[in-house]
C-alpha cells in the first residue's frame, strides 16, 4: 500500500550559543540551539509545518536545558521549502489544472 498522507519530524542545529556548565556531563560544554519541527505531508513531497520548538541543548550529551521560545523568524528559512510551504504549492498546482477546465465548462453551459 502506498502512503499518500503522513506526518514526520526533523531537527535542525541552529548553531553555537554559549559554553556553560552541564549538569549531566559535570563539566563545561558547548550549547547549541536546536529547532525541532513536526510537519504533515502528501506523497512525502508537499508538506506544511504544524509545530516548532526551540531547545538549548548540550552538544555532547544532548541534555535539554531550556525550551524558551525564540522568534520564528530566527531560522525558519532553514526548514526545506517543500516541507514549509509545500501544501500551498500543491493547492496552487491543483487549482492551475482545474480552473481552466471549469471555466471552459461554465462557458459551454452558458452558451
């Protein structure tokens, strides 16, 4: 059976934030911001992000220190385009195919 619809998640390293003491590692370690996002998709190609979470994480042991909100503007562009705006693109493609045919049919009915 072919999976037409689905959901998936991914994590993006947004880069170094600071060096601080990690409780789990028991020493100073680099900490990075990570973006974890959940998206829905059609045919694994056209998707839309439905949830975003930012985490400050120890790079060594991946212990989450903070899940403070960050502005979505920060690095949402790092999410691949078809995962971010793919459903909108899919709707535009479907409308581009259907609308000319519907207009032709409507004109044929009217006259």
